[in-house]
C-alpha cells in the first residue's frame, strides 16, 4: 500500500458517517465505531478501542450523570459532534456525542492505529518527551490519541459528520471491524459503574490500551 506525504497509509475511505449513525444509544454506536477512521488535518486514526457512556441519571460514570453544565454542554447537543475535556490537569480526551439533542451521551475514543500523518503524530507525541515513542503507541490510550490528532479544548464541538479538511474533523466509513473480532469488558479507570461492560475493542490489535481498574487518588 502506498505511503502518503505525511508518513503513513492513506485513510481507507473519505466519506463521513451520516448523522443518524450517532443518533443511537452510545453502547450501540461504540462497537460500530471500531475500524472507522477519524481524520483531523493530516492525521488519520483507525479506531481500535472505544468506551460508551450513557444518559443523565442512569450512568454514574458519565459526565452527564448530574445534568448539563458549561463543561459538558456539547454532549447535550446534536449527535456526531466532538466533546473534548481536560482531565487530571494535564490531558485532553475526545468523545463523540450520541442520541438526539438534549439527552447527553457519548463514546470515548480510547485508542487506534495512526494510518496517515505518522510523522506529524510522532512529532506531536515526542514533544517534551525524553523517551522515544513507538509507532504502535502513538494513539494507544485516550490522551495519546488526542495528542496524535492535535485535539485540544478549541476543538470541542467540532462536527464529525462534516467533510474532512485541514481545519475540520470527520469520522469516515473505513472498514468496520468484524463482529466476531469485537470484545467487550468493564470500563477503564472509572469509580462508579465500573462493571458495566461498555468498553469495546478489536481482538488482537496491538494498539489497544491495557485495562486498568480505578485506583482512588491519594490526597
């Protein structure tokens, strides 16, 4: 397969997913996202691991559990938009919103394989790091994925169903993972609702992040 000018294989497809793809419960959207390609500027990531979060009042692990706030307002908007949040005072994580406007649900993008723009992703991930970054680790974990794609707070609210360009974001059709290859289990690092098996990943993918149960932070 040809290598693109940014140091990686080109995306498998360029057609953005339709809005109604995301207009479903997050735990149905999540496994269907595996194998799809997230494109932001020159970097494209094939998703290999995602995590679903439910609606207000029902899923205590969701940012929307207690209702709408200025921080999570995008999750209550139309489906198919990017919700970016800052965590632990150092990392950005990216989600895609689900269900109709006003409900509040989404899918955390946990890991993937950089298939285009490898050199750009590597430069972003290597900045400020004394350790060399392996290609398999470029987007292995939600914070790393956000860095590789160049996603920060300013991208909160981007429409992922719009055609991709250097200033926009899109989720393309790609090649969906085969149902027989999709595994599920408890969500990673959450203190509430941690037994809900809404983390989905593609079996055998080296870019899937390791499972880590929640450990209370010491004061």
